[in-house]
C-alpha cells in the first residue's frame, strides 16, 4: 500500500542510539531496530498516538540494519494550510 503504521512502542524500541538533525526544513532520523528490515525505501510511515502530535515520515534510504527517515509537513494542521485549505487525511 506504500504506507505502514508504526507500532505504539516504536520510540522505545528504536530510540536507543538514534541520530537526528535538521536539513532543508525537515528533521531526519537515522534509526536501527527490529522494524528496519520490514520497511521499504520511499515508504510512508506514521504514528498517531492519542493526545500527542502525529509523526509522519518518508523512508529515504536503508543501509543494512539502519534506515533514514525524513519528516513530512503535517498539512492537516491550520499552520500548514495551502490557501486556507487543510487535508483531512494523511
């Protein structure tokens, strides 16, 4: 389907040793962990925990057991509208 929902414990299992930095208006994360072998390059991954800010990212590259994720703009939020229009889905 081109997209995969991340498990609720994603940050607990993949947050150890994570690298993150800002580049071109996006936050990039280099992750390692048990999920990496099952995701694909250019796949959309998301996590929408109740009561917290959603996490939407694109898998930029995979090298062995590490993956590079790049955050995406959240166009459902009024701050990121385009001519006053916001999206209603991911």
